[in-house]
């Protein structure tokens, strides 16, 4: 697993590292790109303070040299780009690094940024140490569990490490409350009061609510929304019927691959007190949502757009997710991913007898 891919994946969950809320300090990043005398290089990073301001800076190369300077309240992850080809994490002129207050230097090779050498950043040095150990974890069925155990021990052994906290927070939901509380007492004050340190405290506070929201045999949160074709819709509209709530997205390949099966269930049980409601995570792309409904032929049941409130109330942590709600408004089934669809099928057979 390449460390640049590891860093990019983290950005899918939190995007950039944040640490203690100390007074901003100046950073200077000087660099040189071998075999490229002219052109531009850009540096992108975020200040995860109250405004979470994103910084995008570009400078012109002079004889292959460049200098970035700015203010940082704490170390953070940054993305360095030269003459990029496709702006992906596999681009030969792209590199993810840690920057921090102080003077740093980086030596790069055109078309081989992944071999860049950074000096002056303790956070980056610890990144290399982390990378070295991770590459030695066997890539077997226990890899994820062993990786989580390592991240915990890495932070425990480096309680003042911003890098260790950065990687630890990725899987914070996988650790027990007791282990989080124990770790909180070991990390340094600076890390404890950092953005991610506060995330640990927030996880401890939020866990009971989220676990309840993931549970079944409880009343479903009663919501309202605007239906795809106009008009208001409420969960209460479905009282007296079994309702399959399908959390999906136009962009979700597994969701749409499963559409034929969901259509078959609708055809099988329609008219027997069974309905489906689609809730799409397409708030930012409503046109794609509407197109997907038409293209997939799911306009035979109703659809609304999702929201943060809905995702929190039903603990939606991935897609596809299906909830089965009984005629009294009680959640009687929760099915995540495509692997659990057979359980949904079995539940419906149990209810309807066929």
C-alpha cells in the first residue's frame, strides 16, 4: 500500500490534519525540482481552525527552485503539485506531505515526486516511520484489524505525535469507549486539545446516540421531505404498511447494480401492504438523481433527497443501506451493503409467507 494512497483515502473522511490551537507560526517550504527549470508548482493545505480555511498557493519556478511561505497554527497535510498530468494520486508530479511551523526543504525529481525527500518536518519524519511499519503488516484477512491495533499502539507510544493522531482518527469508531478514554489520558495536552483530539471526545459523547440510531426494534425517526415529483412527503404517510427505506446515491455503483432485485421485490409484494421509499445522497447533484431514477426505472415508488439530519437519525455510514419499517413505524430490519440483501429477502418471506 503506497503511503500517498493512504493519505488520499484519509482525505475521503477528514481531508487534512489539524493539531493544537496555538498561535499561528510562520512556515517556509523551500524546494527544488530536478530536470525542470521553469513552470509552476502549487501547494494546497487547510487551516482546520474555526473557519477551516483552505489555502491554495502557486509560485513560479526559477531555475527549478521555489519557496512557499505562510502561517500555520499547527502541522497539517499538504498537497504539492508540479506539472501534473491528471491530478490523481497516481500522478507522477503529485506528492502529499506534512508541513509545520519552521523551515523545511524538499528535493524533487520531475515525473517522480513520490521519491521526494523532505527535511525539517518532524511530522513528515514520523510519517516515514509509520509507513515503514505499515508495509510490514501482512496483507491477509486480519490486515484491517492489525492496522487498527497498530494505529492505537503507535499513538500510545508517540503521545505527542500529530502524525500518529492523524492516522488514528481514521478508524476512531472501531475502538471501544474504554480504550478511547484510556488513550485520552495518555496523549499530551497539545494533542488532546487538537482538532482530532477533540474528535475523540466527540466520539465518546456521540457513540451512545449513534448506537441507538443503528439499532432495530425501535420507533423510526419521523421525517418529512419534498418528493421527486413535487409535494410534501412524511414517514407517517406509510403507517399501516411495511416500508423499505432505500438509502442510495446516483453515484453509488453497488446501489444501482442492486436496483433490478429491488424492483423485483416491489413487484412481488406490491399491493400486499408493501412500499418502497428511496432516499438519495444527491443533495448537491439533484439533476443526476432525477436522471438515475428515470434511467433505472424506479419511478414506480417515491423518492426524496437525503440530509445530514436523516443520515444522523438513521446512522447512515455507508451505501447501500436499507431499513425495513413495520406498519406501526418500528424499524424491524437493517441491511447494509449487498451482502445482507439475502437477509432482507428472508425477512420478507417470513412476513408474507412467500
